[in-house]
């Protein structure tokens, strides 16, 4: 599974809502070091009908760990590897 | 896979089964779907965040919280909106966005004006022009409704 220094996903973890909230508050508590003309902000984002709208092809390709089309505005191409947690392989094939 | 429908067997609250033809998404409430959804959006969102190192994010499935300086946050959200649509056919609900500004250095009017000016300037924010969000200031929910 890819890991990213500045992106944490808490889905399916114990006390995920509490931990997500605590992390968000912890990061936001650093607001004083930012310029007043470009202040630190917290923006909650919302996806329309997320679960029932997501592309199934992309879901399968993440589980299969290989892209069959271009993603990320062309930065990922057909045949590129998509790193995924090995523990998810038991749900596939 | 693309465009080919599968049959979803859905049982309602009376125990009556229904067969629904579906070609997109999964069943919200299915335990595995939450995991599969989170795993699918992870690389798409993560790659965008790699290009915006000043931004940080915590998420629970589709509930995403961006913490960043205002200009960088808007730049990231503009790119994220594009990538999520292209890669996963997901639409960010821009009019429902909220913006919390921690601290007390700006009053309500200054906060609204700064948000509006920042949104109006760079070309890349044009996709976010429909933001009709509440702008919140301080730790308490002091709402100063921002409207375009």
C-alpha cells in the first residue's frame, strides 16, 4: 500500500472518527505560525453520492494492482503498478 | 467492465428481495465496500497531496478534511476535484464546502473578504467559484455566512 506523508486515511480503523478529529485539531493548532494574509484553514470536503458513484473499473484495478488505463492526468499509464496492501489479495481472484 | 451492469440483490426492511441493475459504485453499508472505497481513493488522493506538500489531510472514507494555508488549500482542492472526476468519476460537492479559520487575528468581515479575494484571483480556482460555504472563525462555531 502506498503511504503518503501528508495524507492519512482512517477508514475501518478502531475509533476512526475520534482519531481523525484529534489529528485534524492537532494540525490546525499550529495556526499562529502562518501569515495573516494566507491563514491556516480547515476545509471539510464532501463527495456527492460517493459509495454508489465510484468507478468500478478503478476499484478492480486497485485490487489487481495494475492500471489498464491512464490515471492522474496521464502521470500513471496503462500497465503501471498500483501499490495495494497484500492483505487485500485474499478478496481477489 | 466499463458500462457493463451487474445485478445487485437488495433486501428491503420487509425482507422483500429486489434485483437492481447497477454499473457504478457499491452498496453503502456493506462492510467490505467501506474498505474497498477507501483503498480505491487512496492512491488518487495521495498523488495529488504529494504535489501539494504544504497541505495535510485526514479522512474517513469520503469525509475529507484538508488543513493548509488558504491559497494552498484552494489550489489542492481545485486539482483534487479534477482528478477525482477523471480517475474515479466522483464529484466534489463544491457548494457544500465549509472553511474554518482557527484563531482570532481576523474579524468576521476580514475573514469573509480574504476568502472571497483569494478565491477570485487565481485562474485555477475558477472550478471552485460555486463555493457557497459558511466561513467559520475561531474555535467556537462563529458562523459568518459567505455568499458569492
